[in-house]
């Protein structure tokens, strides 16, 4: 059984991956309304900071119920939110999960998501004993594809997604 109590704060040389806080509402709003961030994500842009607050509440409620684990990404010594990363869509037996992530353009090209993804994969495989982590990315999202391939993901031809524009990648330790 999954348990995220206490919340697993993850650290790297430059980053802290922590639980979302109510005070992140304005930065979550900026992240989730940014045109570049949303270019390849099929979702409706948030219309208000209130919607960002509701999103934070929903993510933290899901963490408390062990439905997913959702981290805010910060540089050490900074309160500015660089992005988010999560493990979610856990299989029934909790051996597989999907990773999702987004990074504000001001922080792109600095290795932040690479560093975050490495740490989350380490946590997933070592602490949660996952055997596979999957990721769906838009077929035109070259940077996301490069990130996944760099971190050991391979393209899975049998990926099923409701939109033909998305492709499945996976890291599978069970093979």
C-alpha cells in the first residue's frame, strides 16, 4: 500500500521537490496559463487564481488519499516555483505509475527537469518499488521526448491514448 505520510521531500544538488502549498497559488496560475507550457498539454487554461487554489487543494487531497504524489519544484534558496512533477495513474497492484511534469519557460534549458525526473525515478523505483514508469508526450514535443530518452525511457508502440498526437514511453525494470 502506498503512503505519502510524511510527505517525501526530495532534494538534489540544486533543487527541492516539495509539497504544494497554498502560497503557491499565483505561481501555479502563471505556470498553468503560460502558452508555452500548455502548447502540448490538452487542458483548459485556468482562468483565475481561485482555480489555481482549487487545483492545489485537489492535488494535496490526492496525495493525502495516496492517489498520486505531486511535487512543486524549487531551486534551493528560492521560493519561486520552477515547475511541477508527479507520479500518478498507479496500476492496481501499485507496481506501475505514470510520470507527468511541467516547467515554466523561464527555467527551461537549465537541466532542472532532467534533475527532477532523475530524482523522482529514483524515488519511484527504490522507495515505492515500482517496476515501470510510463510517460505520454505529444509527438511534436521534441524537448520532452529528448528528456525521456535521456532518462532511459523507450518508445512503446503499443501505447493507447485517447489522442493520436501522443506517444507512450516507458522505463521498465521488469524486463
